[in-house]
C-alpha cells in the first residue's frame, strides 16, 4: 500500500509542552540513561570550569566514557525529534527525545554536545532561534568555518581536533575546555547547558516543568540519582559545591581541586551508588529483609532496620529513613514516606515507618501475551497500570497485610503498649457494635468439617491460634480502643495442612478505633484517619488524634470538673464516647458503599477522607451529654477543681 508519511509542523510547541511535564532533575535521568545505554562505565556531573573562570557562571556539565557518536551520527541523534539513530520505542523502551525535551526549554542559548569515537572529537550545538516560524524553533547551530580554499562555509558539526583550543563554542566555553572534560582519550560524550541567555548558573538547575531554576540544592543531583536509580551498573560521580553561598564557591578548576583554603572552596566528589546500596550494602545493610510475591506477580521487597540501633548518618544525599517506592526497569517511581502511603499497607506506627522500606516490583505489561502490568508515562515521571489506570496500591497493600512477614508483625506489636480496655466500656461497645454487624462483611475461611479449603485458623489480627476454635475475646486498644475482635476460628487465606474450612461472608461489627499521637495520624491538623486494613489487626481501623485542638479542649474541660487523680478515668470515658461516635459514623457511611452514586474511589477518598472525619468530629453535643452521664455514674457530679479545693 502506498503511503505518504505524516509530517511534523512546528516542533518548538511540542518540545516545550513535553518539557513542561518534566519532573525535578528529569534531564539528569535522561542523560544518565543515555550514558548507560552507550556502554559507559563512568559518568561525572560537575560545573563547566571555563565559564566559571571567565564569566563567574556555573554551568551544568556531564561527561561519560560511553562509545560516543561519530560525525554522521551526532546530528542524526540530536536534531531529530524521536527518530534518527535512536527512534521512539514501545512503551517499555527509553524514548530518544528525553534529554532534548527536558533541557531545551531552559537552554535557549544552547546545549553543546561533544562526542568522541576512535579518538576523533566532534561537536554540535542545539539552540533556539526566535526568528524562525511563528514561535521560533529549535535546531542545530551552523558554524561559520573556512574551507581548504579559504572560503566561508557553514557546517552543523564542528571537528574539534582541527580547531584552536581557544575557539569559543559558546559564551565562555572553549574547545580546549571541552576536550579536557572527556573521561577517555578514545571515546565518550560531553554535554554542557548554556542556559536561556548564557549568563545563568545552570549547574544547580532542577529543570522542573521545563523552567530554569538556578537555586536547586547543592546535593540535589546526588540525592536524585540515589533515589531514582535502584542499582547503578556504572560509577557515578557528582562534584558538589560545599555551600549554597555563592561567594564561597570555587573561582576556577584549580581552587575546586587544589589545596584547602579559607574559605574552603574545594568541591566534594561524591560517589553515587543508587538506592539499593543504602538498604543492602555494608554498614547500611538492613538485618531483616526478604520478598513477598502477590497474586498478580508483583514482588514486595521489604527492608527492616534494627529496633534500637541507629543507622549510620547519610546526611541529605540519600534517604536515611524508611520509604515506599515502585521499581520498574531499575528505576524507582512514586517514592514517598508520607503516613498516608504507609497506611495503605497497614503501617501506622511512626517508629515502624521510619525503619521499614517497601519496594514494589510489578510485572511489566505485555499486551501481546495478555499480561496486565505496569508501564511508564511518556515523560518517565510516573507509572500506569494496564488500561491507563493508576497503580493498584490499595489492593497491593491489603494483600501485603494478609501476607505480613513475621519480622514486620513483631516490630508492630512491640512498638506500642496497649492498655486493657475498661470492662464496663467494653460491654457498652459490644451492645453498640451488635447494631452494626451488617455493615462490615468480609469473605473469610471458616472452620467446617469436609470444607474444600484447608487453613490455619486465625483471629482477625492474623495471629495463629491452632486448629481448635476458641471463644471470642473483647478487643483492647491503646488509649481507649474499641470494636470487637470477632471469632478466632477464621482465616483470610488457605494453607496446606490446616483445618478443613469453607469460604463464607462473615459479619464483623464495628471496626476498632484507637487514640494515637498526631505523629501516628500523620495528617497535620486532622482529627482522625481511616486505615483500610491494619497490619497489626488485619482489619479496618480508625485512628483518632488525641492532640487535635478540639479534643484537647474537651479533655481540659472535663479534667477541670474532677480532682487530678481522676484524670485517667475521665480520659478513658471521653475517648470511649467520642471514639464510638466516630466509628459509628464510619459504619453508617458504609451504607453508601456500592451504590451507583458512590464509586469505590469516591467513597474511600471523600467520605472517609481525613477532612471528612475531622468535620464529623466537630460539634457532637450528644457526646457531651453521654460523657456527663457516664462520669456522674462513676465519679459523682462534677464541679471545678477550684471549688473542690475551696471546700476542702
């Protein structure tokens, strides 16, 4: 079939729009990936020293010892948008346009790209020309050179081996300076970012959104590479400035690498190793680590630090405490340490969050084979699940809780000291919970002779109880926990050699609630958060912030009504009453779950959001009445401490 290929019009708007999707240091990722694909064994990020010495401008420079590009390859790679020697691949391949689109929008003055193959060194300069087209255009600079006959001609590729070392390739950038930047005499590539006008500092630029931000952190590149790349197969160096104070920066390469002076202007040569190093190597090796595989093939690699031993100081060039990330093609995406992310995996205690790192490695999507999986956004800043959906983090979290490794379970159970629930409050909660049995239904394996499943029967907290059913116990929770524990003759998953069981939908009553610190809630200024499945109990759980200002005001009011030695009793009553009220509202809200006007995401993200729960905790006059009645029955009619002292 005859076909006329589609042509592209103005490319600048396309490049700029794609550049606006760039995350912080996206260009660093693109350049490092290009170097690795070129077979580099060493990559160096540093300032370009010619501009420093002649103009006082610190420009970004990266050099690698990869195979380099020839005089024919260089313009083909650099001046073709997603084509030439490196075409756009499928969704799992590294695009051939990332470095250009993530750098050109903030480098109108140009990107100098020099490359060496078999000892021959050539260079091009990509830049912006505003006079071309309606919006201007990006393209290769045409060098004015003299040919063998002495005539002036224009060439896109400059042979650096025949040029004078003092020849300027850009404002303050010389041929000699570029040649000295190469890491190998035979092969490699050097890239320099000249900025918008040639007078900007680009070495600290983050490139976020395609903008020139010259105020990035001095350890920004090191930290980015350590967090983005999982296991680096190349030696990566970053020559870091020692201070954000520009007046103390080196004024030449001699000061940067010479003897210590006052002030110390030398650079720090940081060897960057990738995220895995800080979890599994040397002094940073976590003592408890393993992998859990989920039903869809996703692997959860977990790393748990010592209970009491402090980690070796890492400073700000890598992550010191725990985090959660998604591993795809040796890169980490969606890296976060926010309490919300941990709650999705049932982890709420701050002391466990700080010690635990979870790395989720999903299968890659394979449409031809019908395999659902992950694939990257075009900008390589995030991942999608098959069908352009968000990653199923909630589903992964719930299944991980079901398969929770013993070491993590032990860390959770040993991180708190739950108090025994007041018996009278427990009976009251049972009577209320009975009214909400129908709200919380879950599929469980229940003991039954002749059942087609076999399972190790557990209670809802997931602790094995042996093959024989036991009587249900009332639950306990730290600081006024509520809800019911349910029957220990249930299991969440089959297990060979266990008790005969069948799958059945069971009613679980009110979910438990627990009063915790603001750190454990993890949401600033919020009264409560909902945990879909707690790693400690295997059930949903409501965490209530005892430090929330409105609750503190309530505590202070009722404490003032009784002598100080009754403070613990007063606190228990307040926590039980307000906790039960809030968890009852959650139970009522579940009436809407599954209705056509409330999708699952809307239900969980809106009705059970920290903001909705905060609103639900306000203005509960009925709680005031119940507290007054309960305290009056236990401690007598309240009055102010001042009156009590006056009458004493």
